[in-house]
C-alpha cells in the first residue's frame, strides 16, 4: 500500500530544500503524513521527486504549497507550467539534471 499523503509531504520538503539550494543527491528530512518531522529519517531529493509516480495524474498542489513550488522553480530559473504534483516533480527533476545540481 502506497502512502500518498507521505509522498506529498516529502515532496514539499524536497521542494523546500531545492528552493534553499539542495540538489538531487542531497538529503532532506522526512515528514509524517500529518506534516510533522519524522525525526532521524531523511530522504534524497531525487527519491522524493521519483515517488510522485505513485500519485494520481490529477493530484494538484494547494495554494499554500504553490508558494514553495514557485520558490523552487525560481531558484532553478524555470517557469511552472502546471499545478500537478507529478508534472512539477518531473519538470524540476529535469531542470536539476540539466543544471547538474546533483
């Protein structure tokens, strides 16, 4: 059974890390499904981005989450073309690879 809520909160932490300069191979803290820190556990940014493959195609960010998404996009100097979590994760992963921010 896939923990979709956990995937979403870890994605937000990965995006927050990217906005602060983290690359694909960097680790960010994991969060539980409620959004509280899961102490002592981390996940690599690329793993958090890749996990979005389990999310429904139509799952979108909330307005509050889009602030973090837009900060990550701004850091990478890309334009967000969608509100879809899966589409944004793919675009950001591609941008990180092209920027060689690993």
